[in-house]
C-alpha cells in the first residue's frame, strides 16, 4: 500500500493537494489526528478494503506537540507494516500566507484566545518542524497558483512510477528570490545574456532565436555538459538510497532566457532515462 502524508503550514495548499490526489484515485482523509494514522492504515489494509491501495492523509499542528514529536516513530511503524510512505510538506513565505488568509477571511486553526495571525503561523511552523525534517518532498507554493499546484501534485506525486526517482527541473530568476524547495541549485548568470540583444529581449529560452543564440556559445555548451555529467553521476546514488524526489533549480538574472533554455535541455535529456518522472517548471514564466 502507498500512503502519502500531506502536511505543512495552513494556507500553503494542503487541501488543494489532497483534492488533486483524490482526483487521481487516492483515498483521502483531511485533518486526521496523527495518533490515528496507524489505525486507519491498518483498516485500509484489511482484505475487505483492499480496493484502496493508495491513500493520502492530511495532518496539521492540531495533532499536538506530543504526537508530532512521535512522528519519526510513527513513520517507522508504518514502514515496518510494509507501507510505502511518502511525506510531502507544503510551505510559503509569511507575507503570502498573511495575504491568503486576508483574501479568504479564513481563521488560522491556531489563532485562538487572541493570538495574532503572525504569531499563530510562527507557532505552527515550530510545531511542524519535526514533520518538515522528515519530508521526502518540500514544496514552496509562494508563487504557485491553484492550477499550478494541482499540476505539480498530479505530475510529481500521483503520476510518478512506483520506486522511481521523481525529478523536477526548475528555472528561476535571482532577482525574484531563490526557490526554497531546491535540492540542487545552480547559478548560470556567468553565461552570455540574450537580454542585451534587443531582438531577443522579449523572447524566452524556449523560442528558436534564443535557443540558436545560446547553443552557439561554447561557454553554454560547456556549462550544459558539466551539469549533465554531474547529474548523471549522482542521480543513481540518490536512487540507491531510495530517494523519491529531487528538485534541481537553475537560475539566471530574470529567469527568462538562460535558465529556461538550460532547464528545457536538461529535461529532454533526462526524460530518456526517467521518462514520465521528469517535470519541467519555469517559475518566472508562470
């Protein structure tokens, strides 16, 4: 049985993720107390309920500090039962969370007894630190729309083949901030910049003219070759350690040209080995 434990900060997209998993055939339970997870899984594994071979549960800080401190032990118990467990943790920047609560007029689950919203978010983050530390996949939704998050869940979690490494190649612009959910982060701002070519400025790294411009520079070819060889060397080591997810972020100044080109090219190359388990995302183009 496969179990996805969905957790994270309130307002970061946990419910959206669970809905996306449910659409992909997962049996989903939201806001389940952590102390009940093992019992629920045991029920789902009984012969009469064998129909459910994939499930997802959402847990949050309301499980309490004692249960959350036991999270690593609960994971061990589930895996000893033969359950294939993945932990996905959602997060977002403070200003984004404050804006989302303001727009939806929802009350934060910990904002009781007059606790200010900012303080409630800080308390929640502290309580969930143990869960975040055990996460197989960290997802920062600061710049993600509902539709983008749904696509990410479908492609990376629900759509990945069993026991295969799920790869995300992500482009970004340093002037917009560094992605918080990166396993590997590469800076390619040293490469020739199409932005300074007037005819190319308003195009992207997916447009043929920009592709021709960048592929004609030896430095770009050298950088691509080194990144490709580095990842080809070390990805099998992550697979050998039963790693489920790996995020590779590549940044240039604005996230429009060089990083987009490099991510597209690496994505095409690694799809030859990892097929549908490779996802490509261009943060600034979104």
